[in-house]
C-alpha cells in the first residue's frame, strides 16, 4: 500500500500515478485520506515527517510494517530493501516470529546473568592461578 501525503492530491492524481507505475490496485494499492486532518493524524501515528521545498517534498523513503491489528512492528528505511530483513519484518508482524518481541524485556536480565557468571568464573580461574604461585616448592 502506498500512501500519498500530499494534501493537494486528488483521486485523478492517484489514478494517474497508478497508470504510470502499472499498479493494478489488487496486490498494491495507492490510498489517500478524505480529509487533510485525517492525513496528518495518520502521518503522526506512524511518525512520518516531511518538508516542502517549493513544489517538491523532502521525505524519507520508508516502509512501515503493521501487524494485523494495525500496531507498528517495524520500519524499513531506504529505497533498496534487504529481502531477508523485509521477510523477517513481515513474519514478526504476522506473529510467526515472536522471539525478539517476546523476550525483549528479558534481554537485560539474561545479559546481566552472563556478566555475573563470567565475572565469577574469571575470579575462580585467577584465584587458582594465584594459589599455585603462592605454594612453596
């Protein structure tokens, strides 16, 4: 789905864009809001910003990945997208991959356990090394 963020765009502009880029309206749709206020509410909701320079728009190229219940799950920036990155973002949005989101709150705790375990192990090894040096021959 492509969203026009030009509040001056009309339905005729959208149809012309679709013809120029051979968009069939089935697999890929170009949409617009009915009211300018709705457009800016939507742009704020996805945290999309743009500027105007004369008749041109300065904006990021962006794909916003939404879950089926319309929660933002990921942003992909640029004009060329890595296939695996896009595929994983779509799987996360559909709930097929839940590990990153399901365990996000536990990552700090897991990391701290790793740091503590490594520190204890290093202290044990260093203690054994120093104990061997102290033994009289």
